[in-house]
C-alpha cells in the first residue's frame, strides 16, 4: 500500500502549487477573452459566464497516475429569454443521464429560432440542447480567442489548444521558467457546463456514453 500510494497518489506540494498557479492564470485569461468575444454576437447565442470551477483530483491535493492533468468546468450562459429544464433521459440515454430541455419565458417566438437552429435538436417534439453542437461551438470559440491569450502570456508559458470531435477541448501549457521543477507540461480539460443551481452543473457525456 505504501508503494502504491507513493507511485500513484502522492504528489509534491511544491510542484502541484506551481502547476495550479499556472493553470489558474492561463485559464482566467482565456475565459476573460472568450467572455469578451462572446458579447459581440448579441443575445441569440451561448456565452461564457466569466468564471471557472476547479474539479478533479489535482485540486484535492493528490494525483491518480497523472500529476499534470487538470479538469475545469467553464459555466455557460443561455440567452436571457431561455431557461434550462433538465429531466432524466429515460430511454434516450444511459441510466442516470439527463437531457437539457429549454423553456422560453414568453413562448418560442421568432427571435428564438436562430438559437434553436444553432444549438438544439428536437426530441419528442421539444427543443433540447445538443451536446455535440454546444461542444463544437465551445471549441471554435476558445480557439478564436487563443491568439490574444498566447500573446499576453508568451513570456510566461507556451499555450496551445487541441480539440477532438465529441470531447471537451484540452489546453496544453508549457511554462517558461528557470526552475527545473516547473518545466512540466500540463493538460487542462475545459469542460463546458450549463449551471442548474448552486454548485450543480450539466455537462456532456463522453462519446461512448
């Protein structure tokens, strides 16, 4: 058990502290830039709420085979006239899965149609958010905003973004530091999430789900 703990779970607090600081600074810059860009298209698209939520083992002071991997939820904001209505997927997905229906406060008017066509699918005669369409928008949105972040952070670290269809985009961070212990390449999964309540979010299932 001691050997397993040392090999699989234990992580240096010094290295973890540096890594979390790098991740926090870079993600904050990217989310800030993406939120600013998202305000331009107007109220008929998704946008970023402007914050992010740290989750996963790295933020619980331990690792599980991967000390350089971080998971971060990026809350999204629906247009002001739409509200999420989640419900159990039942026969539409695996046990425990949810689908995210939408309700327009004043009914589905013509101004809601561009959003529905860009982000929704019809299930049982109702509009629901499509995880695939949301992920595709999210990946493209972050990719467009990366140039501004890369320029501001070029003296501190090198940053790139990789995206795979059906998966959350992964931010790769390689710090530029004089300290050998801080030359650790970090991978940060940026997971788009629909806020449902205090500390409650809806995220896309992995493709195999």
